């Protein structure tokens, strides 16, 4: 199973929504618990964060490909939809 990299920042409201979305998705679909999720706090892993091309968090990568980067307009529902799409893609690969 391929690993999803999720870049986030402590204290970021969108990242809190991402955590909530992931908890909901895992509760709703047991298959998602098979995914390998690597949460990367960009201030703690600056070298890795700097090696990726993104501006906002949360951002999800699968095999170096950006699947989602949050925007300021993203609600919890939008974030959940984007995470679900990323999870589905990871399961299919």
C-alpha cells in the first residue's frame, strides 16, 4: 500500500478540519484504515516540506504527486471530500 503524505501546521484551523475529516472517513469506511498516512508537521520536518511544491496546508501527496492543497475557502465538507478522493485514489493504486 502506498503512503499518503499529509503536510500540516500545528494550530492551523484547516488542518484541524483535516484531522476531523480523517476521523470521520475512517469511521465511515473501514477500508481507509488500511491506508498508510504520514502526517508531516512542516515546521518539524522543514527539509522534507521544502522539497514539495505547495503553499497552503493541509496538502496531500501520493508518490510525489500533489492530490490536494487547501484554499482559504475550504470548509470542513470540502476538505473531507478532497481527502476522500485522495484516499480512494490511494486505495486504487
